[in-house]
């Protein structure tokens, strides 16, 4: 039986009595690259923030690695690497200093910390830039440093929240390849995006989210058959059929 890494049950978050995430229930299995597809404002980032305990749900339940116990929350969070939509790096620190700062928060010290910093920077192609200040990096390099800061403690679950927004195609392709590589080495991945082609290229299963709700979930082929009875349509046509919206027109 496949192990469930993330399970949400009737998860809801309201601001000013308006539901940003509305009665959301989903299950993510170990070894998946699970894609959460939807326009900006659909509730994707709020959902990820609740999973990472950065935002408290209004209602509902979250289970991670088989437990929903609040007493074990710190232990569970150590098994997660979160790459947020907004860059979480310090421009006035060097690349290695950024990586060391964030990786040390997970309890690594001494030689283990130094090795993790070096390995994470090498992994994202910044080993030779380790002594340069982050403020001098390009947008794509900053995104890669953001990833290095989140993966140095070898998390079992990686959460990427819109990691390719505003970067060049070369950096985007590099990040997507690294996500697939991390998955091949055993990490379970949640990937949120409003870029249809990215979701379809790397995700083993996809949930379509709109107005705070999951409106469909399955493989790309399953979603297409659900809508048209065949696979001879695009994922964008699936989204349009299910939501009445063109994703590219409302993504930005």
C-alpha cells in the first residue's frame, strides 16, 4: 500500500470571513511529484503555508508523515524543505553564508553543516559562486540559492511554490531538471504553478485548484479523459472546460 505523506481533510482558511482555501481534501503519496495548478489567487500558496505550519487553518486537519499530532510538529517540519514564492535569502550575505544560516536552523552543526552547505550549493550549480554576495546574483541564480537553502538538510518532502516566476528559460529548465533529479533520489515533491507546461512536464499527478477548491485531480491523461473521453486535448483546454477560464489570461 502506498504511504500517504500529506493528507488534508476539509482544510479551510478564511480572512475577513472569506474562504481563501475552502474545504480542501487531498492525499499525496510518497515518491510523487504532485502538481497544484491554478491561477494566482486560487489558494495554492495559502495551502502550502498551512502544510508548513506558517499559517494556522481556520478549520480542517493536516496529517504529515502519518501524524497530525501538534506535539510532533517540530520533528515533522524538519523533514520538509520549503521553497517559497518570495525569495527568502539575504542580499548582503554571501551564497555560502545564506546556505549556512538556513541549513543550521535544522540542527546541523560543525563538519556536517559545512558539508551540507557545500553539497547544496554544488547541487544547484553555485559551488563556484559560493563566496559572492547574493545581491549580485541574477534572478535565476537567486532562485537556485533559495533552493540550496531549503534542501541542505536532505528533506523527505520538498515543496516548491511557484519557483520559476520571473526567471529566464535556461534557469527554469535547470530548476525543473533538479526537481526531477531530487525526486529520483527519493524526495516527494509538491509543485505549485500557473505554468501549464511545467506542471505537465514534471508532475506524476495534478490537482486543478480554483477559488480555494480542488475541482479535479488525476494524471494528465486522466484529467483529459475526464473532460473529453480521450487524450487528444491540451491540459489548458481541460482547465478552461472545468473553470471557464483561460489560465494564461489570469496568471499574472
